[in-house]
């Protein structure tokens, strides 16, 4: 690991030398790229420099411990050795984490698409529960949420619902939620108290830039529609909602959150872009390392990634074997323990693959 970091240190020195070159300074694009690269690797270099300094301090403390006859000085040296060894261990863990290649999408906003799976009305209610859970999690982090599209079941659930979450690092926290979520509980409609199993699928898609996925407008079928509302005197008289179909793939979305047709069209196209990006990445992931199964999972919607067992107040993530016995807290948005465990497992696997 230290050999790899030494190469990064050398790269930082090279970057700083380039950034002092007048020709590079005059090139706005190049100087910006170099500044960004320097910013990205600086935390790792700083940790490495601190590690080097502590290593020398450890050598000095051990020499004192070995050579001194004074019991008090020996005791102080031993205390210092313990402190330095603890700090070095922490630094090494930090450096391992910083060595893991960063996902460039981590800072992006996300679209969360939840669909009811097996289980009829109960699956739709569970989809609504997941929507509330993610909304609470985002609220706790001061992120903004908005329902972009919804298809309700009429019994307090959803056949499908799309929510956008806007906040720095939203994708980095939500990206492990993609997959099949399973609930085991007694539905309100169950007269004999039998436990039913239902499912809902979750897809988390980063908001993509126009340069990521481009869409030929000739491939879109855009139909203005009336927004659904309370009716009566509040009935929408203008067709401001937009139903958009991407003809090559059949992806369809209806957006009515904004007041103008133009704004709703733009949002609808953005969601279709995100879905197309997800499809493209799924194809790429399927073709890479077919023999190596990720410890965290592929995120494929066919995988049951998590079970919510109400009778036992238990939530288990099957990818890393992490379990919480406080189901209510999880449903109220306490997802960090799961996300942290998944992040650690993902980083460990990526680091092992890079070695």
C-alpha cells in the first residue's frame, strides 16, 4: 500500500511543478484539470506524510524504551508507543479508504423509483412505506425531496412512484438501495393473522448531465395532458402535464409537478436520461468480471437485498449479513448503519481488486 501511495506523492509533486509553468497557467482548461487532480489526491498525500512522521516518532520512542534505565521515562515511552501505534492503525485505514477509486457520480442528486412487486395491495403499501423511509432519511440530512411521478393504488399505496432527492452526496448514500426489498408482516386486510411476504423493487439513478446520455428528440413521443387535481373550481384548464415515451425502449414517464408544459417536459426527459444511463451501466457491469460476484451485490432488481420482518422487529441486509432489531427506527429513516456497512464492504472489495 505504501508503495502505491509513494507514486501518488510523486504525482502530486509533478502536478505542482506543472502548475508553476507559465504555459500551463495560461491554459485555463489544463490548469483547472490539474487543480482538481491535486485537490483529489491531497488528502491521501497529507495522510501519508503524517504516517511517515509518526513512523519516525515510533522508532524514537522505542529506542528510548530500550535504552533508558529510568522507570518513569520508560513508562512515558511505552505510553507514547501505544498512542502512536493506535494513530498509525487509524491512518492506515484512512489511507486504504482514500486509495479506493471514487465513483464520479457520488456527489450527484438522485431519482429513486419504487415499484410494487409481488403481494397485491400489500406490496403497494410497502412501496409507500419505503418512500416514507427514504424521505425521512433525506429530511434528516437536510436534503430536498420531490415526488416526480406517482401511480397510486387507492388503498394508501403505490404501483409506482418516483422521487428526486437533491443534496450533496445523495447518490453516494442511496446507491446501495437498488434491488428487491422484501417485507414479512400481517396485512391489515388479513383476518386470520397470517404473515404475508410482499416485495417492492427500488432503482436509484443519479441525475445525469446532458453530455452523459443524449436523446434524439425524434425518438420521443411527447403528449401534453391535464394534471390531476382536486377538481371543481381548481380543475386544471391547461394541458401542462407531459407524458413522454422513449420509443426505442418503451420507457414512459408522466410529469406534472411543475406549472408549465416546458418545465415538465424537461424534467421528464431528465428522468428518461437517467433510466437510459442506468440501463447502459447495467450492460457494462454484466460484461465485466462475470466470474467475480461483488460482496455488496450487483444491484440487480432480481436480487432480494433486504428483508423487513415486522413480527421480529428485524431488518436484515443479505449482502453483508447486517441486522438491526429496531425495525421502527429503520422505517423512520435510520439507514446509516446499513449504508455504512455496505460502503465499507464495497471499499474493501475494490481495494482487494486493485491489489
